[in-house]
C-alpha cells in the first residue's frame, strides 16, 4: 500500500506539471521503486 501511494504521488506530480512527463523518467522511477519494494517486503513484494 505505501508503494502504491508513492506511485500515485508521482503520477499526480506529473499531471500537475511538477515533474516532466517522460517515459524514461517514469521507467526509472518504477524500477527504483520496485527495487525498494522488493528489499522492504522480500517474498511478499508483488512480482512485476
């Protein structure tokens, strides 16, 4: 749930124009967040 909230906050910031709308930046964010989720939750992390 907290990781979904971070994804929603990122999307909201993009929609508000605070963060550039970029597929590469979005992919980097998702990759880093996925890594953080796997480290924090271990076997309970979702498989992306």
